C-alpha cells in the first residue's frame, strides 16, 4: 500500500507553488492533528475540517496476513468478511433464539471439518454431516438480517462504507454527516465488543470462490501469486492475503474466534476522524463507547527475516491467456533512505506515459502494450520493486525482458538529468497533496503511517528528505538493488495447466 500514486497530468504552474506550499503544509498538519491515547491502548487521531458538515472515520487494526502462521493463513481476510455479519443486536432478528442454533451449526461444522481431514474418512458420514449442516444453515436464515451495517449507515447519510485487508493491516471506513458521530461510535464499538461470527461456513465457501475467481482463473492473479511466492522464501509476505485454497478449506470457527479475541482489540487499533468534528467532544464520546473494551494482546512482530537472494530465480506459468511478464527486486522499506529513493525510481521508470519504460517499450520500440512499476506487497517489512509488462504481438516476453534490463542498466550507469529528477520530485509531491485534500485520503494516510511506521509524523519530514535526493543517489540505489542476483522473474505463457 503506497499513497504517493502519481497522476500523469500535474499542472506545470502548480510545480512552482509546491516548493513553498509543501513545507507550509507539513507545519500546518503537525499543528492540526490532535492525538489522544486511551487507557486501553486505543489511539485516536483527529483533524478538524469544518468547511463541510461531514466527517470520515477510519478504524485501522495493525493486523494483516503477515501476522498469520501456517496454521491459519487467510484468517485476517476471513475476519474482514465475518465482521460484516453483525453483532448480538445488529444483523439478527432475535439473538436469544439464534444463539443455540449457532452453537449447533458450529458443533456439526467442527465434526465435519475434522472428518474431512482424515485420510480414512467415510464418504457416507461426510455426506450425512453435510446434509445436517445444510439443514441447520437453512433454518438459521430466519434470524439473519443481511447487510444491516450498510443499511444503518446508508439510512443516516453514510457514504463509502467499506473495508479492506492487506498484508500489514485491516481497515473499516465510512463517511457520515457531522451529527452522526455518536451513531458511528455506537455501531463500531458494538462491532468490537459483541461480534457474532454468523454464517461462517457459507462465508468460507464465498472466500474460496473469491480465490477461484481472482487467482486460480485469473492470469494476472496467478502471475503475481507466483511472483511473491518465489521472491520470498522465508518471510510471510510470500503468502497470499486470501490464503492458499487448502488454508481456506481448513480455517475453523474456533481458530477464527481466538484470532479475533486476541488481536482485534484497542491495543492494536488506530482511529482517525477527519472532518467537521469537535475534538474534546469526540474524545469524551469515544471514551464512553470504547473505553471499557479490554485491550487485547499486542500483535507480535514477525521475526522471519528473508535471507539475501543469491541469484536469479525464474518461474514459468502456463495458462490459456496472452503472455505476461513480471519481475521483482528486493528492497528495504521505511524509514531506510533507499526506500525514499525508490519512490522516485518508481516514477522515473514506470509511472505514466512520460516514464522511461512506457516511452521506450510502448511508444518507441512497440514491444509492449503496457508496462508499469510499483512497490509491493507490504510496507511494514522489506518489500519488492516490481515491473510488469504485457508483450505486443508478435513480440515475446524475452524481448520485453531484454528491453527492461537495458533501461535498468541505463538508470544505474547514467545520471538522471536535473530536469527529470525535479519533475519526479514535483509529481510525487503534487500527487500526495492532491490525495490529502480529501478527508478520506488524510484519514487513510494517518492510520497507515501510525500503524506501519509507528508514528503518523513520519510523513512530516518526507518531502524534505526526498528533495535532498540527487542523481548520484538514484544511480547508487539502482546499482545496489536492480541487478540479476536480486531478481525474480515470472513469465506467463500460453499453454495448458497440468491437473
């Protein structure tokens, strides 16, 4: 997750203003962000913006797929789904009557899961349990109120209600009219205090279908899943956010509940409120609704360290689709200096129609129909600089690959011109300022850096550090990381997959 996404159309006149605006913006932001930490570890970041009578609320939990073990990969994403299902008062017509039925469903589902894992499982017993579980789930539907969180927010003027899970964190977000802050606090504290993991077994099937649709039958999904799984050999960034199919099939309701109760608590949570809010009143209200929630357990750090790569890794994926190519280079993450440099390298090489790779491969040589670069799959731990391209028929992935290497060698050998470097710095700054104009963008940035960097103030010095990067820094960083011994290459070629 990177927030300095570059727009290809910055205004030239705006560039001249940025040298003055950005430092002023940083000073203003530092003064305007109001922080508060509650006794249970919950962190609150507030930025009053009274111009429009709305506010955006982000709840970010510093829990993502990187924190999973081999026993429950896919858990964080599964919980994102489950926490939309409601609470003891939301999403049910009668929880007192629903609860015994939920207990029966879990008992039968647990027996079925255990039986399926046995090599000598009796197929008739499996079929009988499947039939019993289906009957209980059908009976349970009388108590289920679908999408009630979304309905409540929509009826009170809410927009943008959503959630997402990444490798580093999980976030729930919504924008509401300014007079609905207490509604939000009541709903979200209830979700944290009293979640009910209803429809677990049917939702597990939904997640497996999601994996089938976005990865197993999707050429781009296959390409990147293979890229991450081979670029990383030890670190859990290698694992897909959804989990592997066998992981999803074997997630249990007991594991899910345990993971939720341990980590989805205030000690791992950051809330950002940006918009028309009264900070003292907001602090008092959040204390009233969230203050009595037990802290939970801090998410343990990931101790797995990816060893230095000792040579190129290559993988070929066969799939009935047009050829594609992706390559990854290991790189450090924040707050290392090279991470700042890579934000500029990313712009120079592969962002927009004026980038070097687009001009060379797409416009001049016409070897590719598309080429792009990005930094992935996370930011909490050392990550990857990725280049992806689609060859233009009849050109091959090998031709595109050779052309990419020529541009990488050029970057490491020849200084970037002062004009090109200045243009990249200005575009980076322009895009960030544009992103932070919205309440949503600022709330997302605050919770992201507070969770991943440990302090949202990381962003305050960002522009000053980037402005000091020179052509020599770019050359040295490219030479240090963008070489054959540090790369993983995956090609997707047309062919039939083996069963």
